C-alpha cells in the first residue's frame, strides 16, 4: 500500500521524498517498538528521569 504513497503521480518512477521519509520513519518506529531493531548506545538514554533537574534547582 505504501508504494502508491511514495511514488509521484506527476512523474512516474520518481519518489516523493517527504512521503518516502515519513514511511521509512513510521516503519522504523514500529520495528523499534516491537524490538526487531536496536540502536547501539541507546542504553545510555534508557532512564530519562536521570536527565531531569533536581527539585531544588
């Protein structure tokens, strides 16, 4: 289904870059969510609460 979205109707055979990038990132999000793809070094950012300022500040 996404092939119809990423190819230009005005210029056959050409990709619409914005649509293609949106589809790539949508697929990447799904793969990251289900654990089929991993990011090296992501464990350094695993606990976002460590990056918050203390209440005193």
